[in-house]
């Protein structure tokens, strides 16, 4: 049995048992709903065969004229996870049973399980796409994490400090506009035209994410020269987006910012510092390895009923709101 639960019920559950990744928390789904018309936060609870229950945060996509039922966990290549009533993560078998139940109740079901927990076992009819994310294990403590920086990253972070670069989260009402303009300019330099997410999504995150969404800036003499957006789950700091003013690259703001965020993650009690995927970005991948990150493999799963698959093929491709590109971080 599948039960769609109300948002306030989900929020109350999250207050007691916050999901390990921000992407599986109400703030992300509600921000998606805020930024993309037609998308709606849709957490569901699945009753398993033994009578136990599993909560799976999802988003419901617009059904179009044909009223397709399409669940996504989560849009924009983000993650979801399955949680039991006591807040514990579901086991592989429990997650698998929940996925199997849901996929038979809809026309399309795609999900990307949080890479740092047990995921479901796939069944016939599933298409699978492999990804990798870069992660620093903060379990041994902040000094051990910082000791994992290679000599180049450590030297550049030191240079930034000596040159007066300071990093902190911004509480300014202008933080959103300042960061997004920095990101827009960076996107033009990268040749992608526009940022990979609309400003409405950033504004939605700040509106719905509370203290678990932060905009950080690396500044010199009070002037932002680099920045990033971080998202907190109960076990993970995800560095979701980053940008830098190129004329200040010699000051190494990115190195300084990552060192500051490793410290911030440890202060918040996070176990993982997740820098996201780097597919097709060899230089970014090297930078993350220099910070001491290791690559963790994970998969994106998709199930489609025959009718929906034919429709999707005829349409040519899936829409921009659906998973495809992984959550990169440091974009």
C-alpha cells in the first residue's frame, strides 16, 4: 500500500528525524515546487509486507495532457533515501520492496539513492546510469580531514589566508542576488550560457531550507571574490554550487572556501563532505582529489511503463526538470 503524506506531516517527521542528505528533506522538494511550475513535493509512505513502513521523499512531475503519473526522487540529479518510522535508514531489502511497490503504481519512476547509504536492488525493466561523487569522510575529525589535503591545495589555502581572504556564510539580504550574478558571469565564461538552475530555485531554497541552506563568500577587504551554496542534511554537507571572479583567481578563494567548509561541516557534526559529481570536468575532479576527496560510485534508476516509454521516445527526450545530469557541486 502507498500513502501520500501531507507536507506538514513530513516536516514534523523531518524535525524529529532529519534525512542524512538535504535533497531528501522537505526544503529541497518545496524549493523545486517553488521554482518549477507543475512540480509538486510528494512524500509517500509505503507499507511493506511485514507491516513496517518506509517514508520515501519524492516529487511528482506534471502529468501533461495525458495525465501521466511520474515520480522523481529527486529532480536535477539530486538524491533521495528511504527512512523507517524511527528515522533509521531502510535496509537494502526494505528499500527494494518500497521501490518495487511504487514503480507498479505509476507510469514513470526515477530515483537516485543517496550514495552513502544502502540502495535498492534493481529489478528487470529498470534502466541504470552510473555516476561518481567526490566525498571526504569527516568521521576521523577536522584535523584528519585537513591533513588529507595534498601539498598544492594546502599551500594555496595558506596563500589565501596570508593575502587576507576570509570566508563566512552571508546573512545579507543581498546574498542571493550577489551570488547568482557571480554564478551567471561564471556560466558565461564556461560557455554554458546560463547557470544550471534558475534564481527562483535559490530563492526557494532560502525560503524553505532555513538554517540548512547557506550562501558562503570568500572575501578580500569585504569584497566577495568567490562563493558557494551549501546544503545540510543530518549527516552530509553538500557543496552544491560554486563560482569565482576570475580576476581574483591568484588569491585562491576556492581553496580557502573549501578549508572553511570542511571546518564548518565538522562543527555541525556532519559525517560527510560531499563535493558532488565531476563528469566531463577533469580539472574539477583533480581539484577535489587534491582536497582529499575519494570517488564513490552510485547509480540513477529509471522504470517506465511501455506506453510512457513510447510517448517519451516520440517526444524526443525527457524534460529539464527530470534527473539526468548528476548533482555536480562546485559547478
